[in-house]
C-alpha cells in the first residue's frame, strides 16, 4: 500500500493510529520513516495528516506486531546520529609554517640569481627540477617533488605564498606541522605524477600550487570524515568549498596547470580522508612523531634535488 493512501475499509478492516507512547506527535518525515520500517517487515500501513501533525495507521490486527517492530527500530536508533564531535584544539605553530614558506621564497630568489657549483658552473634549476611528463615517466621520479619548489615568476610565487599560505597554516594548526607537511608533500607529488600520466610527453609544469590544492582537498576531507555521521546535512559544505576554490583559483592565468591542480586536490582528498580517520582513532601525532615526519619530508625534498643534480 502506498504510504499516502487513505485506509481502505471496504473489507471491514479497522485502521488505527500507532502510538508508542501516549500523546505521540509525528512529523511527516517521522511518519514516513516508520512506514518504511513497517513496509520492510510486510506490515500494511499508511500515513495521513492529523491537523498540523501526521499519524501512521495500521490494521487493528497488525497493531501489536507494528508496535513491536517500531519499538525495536527506535531502541536501535535511540542515540543515532551521535552528537557533533567537539572542536579540535588548534596547535600554535604558525611561525614554523611561515618560516618554511619564507624558505620557499628564498629558494626562488637563489634560482633567479643562478646557483653555481664547483666544476658545474651555473645550473638551471628550472630545467633540472621541472615536472617534465616524459622524463618523469622515464624514471626521473624526483621531478614530481622538485617541481613543487620552483615557480615561473614572482607573481606565481606570491600567489602560492599568500593564498596557499592561508590553507597551509590552517592545515598545520589542525594536524601538526609534521603530519601536515607530509600530507602536503604527498598530495603534491602524487598530483604531479598523475598529471604526467595524462599529459602529452612534452608537458612541463612548476609550482607549489599542486600541493596548495592538495591542502584544500585535505581540509575538505577532514571535514567530511569528522562529520561523516551528519553528512546528510553537511556533506556538500566541504566538497562545494573545495570545488569552488578550484574553479576560482585554479583555472585561470597563463601559468595555470588545471590538471596539476585537479590531481593535487583529488590526491589531497584521498590522503586527507585516510589521515583524519587515523587521527580520529589514535589522536594526532605526538612531538616525536611530528618531528620525525617533518624531518622525513625535508629529507625527501633534499634527496630529490640531490638526484636532480646528480642524474638530471
């Protein structure tokens, strides 16, 4: 029977309203939910308006079984969904984060001045470290990392430091510096690798924006996982925010690499969901693990540039 049908009394069936407790008032959504529960147990029912409220009607001979099924349902879902998680205390690590961003700017200036090494002369870091699709797929993995530290010009650098810096600072305060930088480096590296797989062999790109959009994806994923029990009302907020930022900041400009931005964002969502699940289960990394993750992240960047200079 359709839930909105009027009770059919042609066969002398007496329909009565279900009340688990005296004076129960149902909203339309509650009445429809109860009707779905009974329908799944093959118990005939219908709902109808009762002034401003709604009521669920069942045949009198099914009243006992209907009440039993509804009581079981209500008991099983009494504390669902769980309450919203409490706000997470933010870590005060803005100064170390800004210091890393300043190092990125200093490295850009060194590249402009020209880095000279004994017996090698002036080295073109942009040529050695750019994310060149054909060379990445040929085994030069380090380019997926070194490209994140290079920028086409001052405007490119400043846009990543200002706009991207906001998301990076938020992420570091949310997760801790070590874990945050590890995820940023991971999303940027994975984004550059995926981009190389789909681009033409001659495609080249540089810039930290792949990691910046990774940060946007990570933050969106954190919100999705943390509020996963309330996604019916909240799921679109992090997703829409991330997609809006991708459309606003990642699709215009002569130096824009939409593929790198898109894959960086997607990689960030994937890594962020895994990280937030583990953080929710085990807590944020302690001081030692955070320091270790930060050291490994910095070591990976240094190792990538060493490989670029030795084998590039």
